[in-house]
């Protein structure tokens, strides 16, 4: 398994995909008030959905 991770450069690919995903999520956050926060690292990302500005922490 480790050999495959190294041979296919999976860690670097996960970093690049994660950066791209985070940029896209941040664009969505800027466009829609329902997105409260964007967080995570690499491809393990999360978005917080809120009802409105008052429900944000």
C-alpha cells in the first residue's frame, strides 16, 4: 500500500485537489450566506451550513 502511495504520488495529488476544492468552497461561501465556514486539509474538507447570519458562532 505504501509503495502505491509513493509510486502514484497520492500525497501530492491529495494536496493539489484539496487546495482546488477549498478555493471552490470559499467561492461558494462568498456567494451564499447559508455557508458559514469552510475548513479542512487536503481532500478532507467540510462546510458549515447555517440558517442565517445570526446562527453563526
